[in-house]
C-alpha cells in the first residue's frame, strides 16, 4: 500500500514542473509595492511585492538587476516582468523578475522617509514620551470615516469585549487632499470630551490613499494631545508617520479596539479569582482566630484564675517586705552619717580647719620664694655666660689687642691674592681708619 505515497520532494518537483510548463506563468506582468527589500553582496535582489490584500516573494538576479535605472527601496511601487515558479528548498512559489520599472510612487516614499527622519530627530517618536493606555477606559474616542468596515469592526469589538465603555465617533475624512486638516480638526475637538483613550485610523489601501496619515500636521497634533492615542491605519504590513508618533500602534482597526479595552470575560474571571482568594483568605483568618479562641478557652489561666491571684499576691508580699527592709536600712545609714557629722572635729573645733589651711599656705609661699630665687640665680648666670661669649667673639675686642681689619670695596680682605697693585684699601684700627694704596 505504501507504493501510493510520494515524498515531499516529488510533490514539489511535480508542482514546479506544472508551473514551469504553464505559458500563463512564464511571462507575468505584475504591479505592486516593494517591501522587505534586501540587496545581496553578490548583486542579487530579494524582496516582496504586495498589494492591499496579499504578497508574493520575488528575486531578481544580478544580471538583470544591474540593468535597473533606479534604486529599489521599501515602499516603491513597481511594474515587473518575470516568471512564476517554485523554489524547491522551501516549497514556496515566487516570481523571478527579469525587468522592473517604477510605477510613480518613488517620490512619495522619499517624502515619507524625509519627514520620518525629521520628526525622529526632534524626539516625537521617543519612547519616553509614550503615554500608557488605561487598563479600563470609560470613554473612548474614535477618529475615522463614519462608514466602512473600520468603524464597524472597532465598535463591534469594543461592544463585545468591554460593553460598559462609552464610544464617541468623530467622523472624519481619511482620504484625499482635505483629509489631513479634517483629522487635525477632529483631534482638537476631542480635547473637550474628557476621553481616556483615542483611536485614529482607517482600513487598508494604497500608500496614496493613506497619505493623509503621513502629514506633518497630523503627527504634531497627535504628539501634542494629552490623551493616549492608538494608531490603526491600514493593515499590519502598512506603516505611516501616525504609527510612529502615536502611543501605541495596532496592526488593524480591530486590533486597535482589542488594545484599547480589556476583555470583560477575562475581567470576570479575574474578579472570580479574587473572590475565591478572598473567601479562602477570610476562612483562613476565621479558622486561625477560632483556634486562638479555643486555645484561650482551654488555657490554664482561664481555668484556674485564682492561681494567678495567689501567685501575684505572694509576689506582692515579698516585694513589700523587701521595700520595708530597704527603707529601714536607708534610715539607719542616714542616722549613722548624721551622728558622724555631729561628732566630727570640724564642728567641734572649726579653728583647726583655718590653722591647717594657714600652715599649708605658708609652706607654699616658702616654696615659691625659694623657686623664684633659684630661677633668678640660674638666669643671671646664663646671662653673664652669654655676655662673656659675646665679648670674646666681638671683632672690636680683637682690634683693641693690636689687630686690624683691611677692606677693599667694603669687603674684608683675608688673602694676599685678593689685592693687586694700585688697589685702594681701608685699614680699620682700634682708634680710627687708614686709607692706603697698594704699590
């Protein structure tokens, strides 16, 4: 029976064979928007071509890629020619592009990237400015078209998940030249309604259709709003400036509604869990208190309260006896001290204190006089010794003994080599000076 089964490889090769031999797939003219673009180091280009509903993988080998007259980037709308086949390694089908030209959207993408970079540098996308979405909002604002799938999906989702919330629709243009100003006008209107959260968005479409959400005035209006904003523009694969500046981005309008409100069934489950935990905790408290009460009821104290009184009464008697004994000891000690004071020699003969102090004073005066005399004698001897030393070192004393001091230009001459012929010298003697000349 296993002869009827084939391998995955055989199946994939069969599908590839069928597609490679289908004339309708060998020459395909396809239009769409580039995303997930990647240029390989060998020159091959790998990317995805998408429209508002689906996408297809694409590859353009270096031989054909080198002939391109523009630089493909994400968001570029293109017209491609190629063939559709199966890539056997993954079993996925893809288009092998032989030629590709722009479809007029390149300028819009460049403008998008330019504005995105400008606002990012200003800090409008900084996560620190993002406001938290409230967990249980009471009032939700919605800026979108009043008709269409987007508003229906948002309202039905909110009603199903969190029916207690109030929803306020701010009907707005979401496509066309006047759409951006209308969106900004409605954003400013929401400031008067005390909203908890605001959803801004629309359904899917081309980049031109959603361009109003890439306008700078819309981005700045969202950034300046105090209420947290959820962006819900297009499908998951679509990105706008509104997505980056908003506090939260949703992949779809339905996803925005799910992010804005909790699921009431989850909330009920949470409350039920809280109720169960509260009952359990309350029962545990009651059980513990009951056990404590039973323990007290059966305690020795309550069963025999008289024993406590008797024990305390005996303790009181012991303390009273100790107190009385201590009082008597204190009184006796103080009596003894009083008798000692009364019989002391100071009270009986107070002149003794004066005499003792006077004798001590006289002794101190004698010691002071002796010390002062010794100090004066020592200092006098030191003075005379220093005077003798000074007299010995005095140069005038040397001169009086017959010596002289010879100077040249007010400098003392100590060696013969310090003078030369015709030098003028000054010779100082004990009674005067002599000026002389060397010959």
